[in-house]
C-alpha cells in the first residue's frame, strides 16, 4: 500500500501551487493583464505600470522562457514585441475570475465607479464568466468536490521571490489591480492553499510550506487585514490563534478552480497529474475551465470585448482584448 503524501507535498506540489510558481507574483500578473489589453512593447509596459526597467526585463524574459509570451521582431522594426502564446491567452479565464472577486470584495476606485461588462463582438451578447466542470458542463458545487492524489505529486521547492513593493500611481484598468496588493505573491497563495486544505494554525502553516516564520507572520497579517482570513483565539495561556477563511476568502474558490484547470492543461503530465478533482456525487473527474454561463463555451480572449458603464451619468467606454 502506497504511503500517504505529506501535507507539504499536497500544499507545494498541487496544480495550483505549480501555477503560482509561474504566475504568482504581482508584477507578472500585471504584465499579463496589460498584455490582455494589447500592450506588446517594453516601453508601453514601463509607462503603464511604472515598473523598474530591470524588473520588467527579468519578468518578460521569464514569461518567454515559461512559454507565456513570444518575443517577435516585426518586419521593418528593430525592437522585439512580446505577444501572448496560446498558453498565455488561456490565462484570461483566471484573470476574469480574479477580477470578479476583486469587484465584489476588494474593488479599486475604477470598479467603484464603473460596472464592467464582457461581450462577444460577433453576437453582441454579454458574457457571464463562470467556472464549469468542463466545456458545456455544470457549475461546480464546492461541497461536492473531492481530490485524489496522482502519481505526479511530489514536494516542491518554493521559487525565489521578493515581496512586491510599488509606489506606482493607480493604473486606469478595470481588472486585477487592487487584488495584487492582497494576494499578489507566491507565499500569500501558499497560505491560502493551506487554508483550503483546512489547516488553521501557525505551526501547521510553517510545517506545510517551509516558509520562514517572519514571512508567514507578514502574510497572515496581510490576509487578515484584507478580510480574507479571520484570526480567532483558541488558547489564552500562552495566547494562540487560528486562522479561518472569511466569506471573501471562500469566494476565491472559483479563482482556485480556474487556476487548477489551467495548470492541468499546461503544466502537468496528463497521464500522471499531481492531484485531480472529482465530483463526490458522481465520481466523475472535474476539469475546471472558465466558460460563458449562457452558452457553456470556454471564454477566449481573442473573442472577447469589454465595456464599462458608469454608475452615474459619466457615460460608458469600451475596448478590446488582445488576440
């Protein structure tokens, strides 16, 4: 009989953790967001994000190495442009679900003024992003989701990441801006992974992640301050607390599901996934993907446009998503 996996292997080696090893830092998420809005040139990213040029250069290089961007020199030009690959474009669904969460639980100033509507330019019909258990499938009931360990599950080393600090002015974008301040790094997602695996105590988080105690304290304080976790005392002498997901924290589950599905498609061995999701009611495998609730079809960045309607008489605005 095979040994049960360690909790550290579950937390560091599951598909969501693998994904955040690639896209789990704030600058990477913001660079990809700008790419969805059509940014392709180094200077345009630099101006839009006020990102240090050395940081931008390093992130773009890593995104190319990881297969999310292609570096292309267009005819007649001397400098490279960076264009989303199919793998990179498939991240659009995660951005949509993260943007939905942000709108409901941590809105930016723009999201407080506008409602963002995505639509299909061919039909002019609004798109309603939702995570289904497969194309044309059903919505996923969190209470009915189980997981099975696969042959590819192994304990992983954490990537080297520094805490994100930025003095950039607010960017006039309607998607994933404020949320990166709360959950825009690998370690924050490790803590959330522990919470979704029902770990609650400081020592459990330390054992499962291997992070330094000061880093764990910082991330726990940030997540509590962002109302994603709540701190509750369970012992008075000496004082000890546990950490549980709030309503806003539990509402991140669609983002987790979308990330799991993307990772299965692009980062995991299809024949030996590290961890699979199953429907506890039917026993069927769950392959999460972001689809339009009305049609059941996967939402594709190249076939999506957006419009923002003001909450007041300020009017509306629209734009396209990069192909």
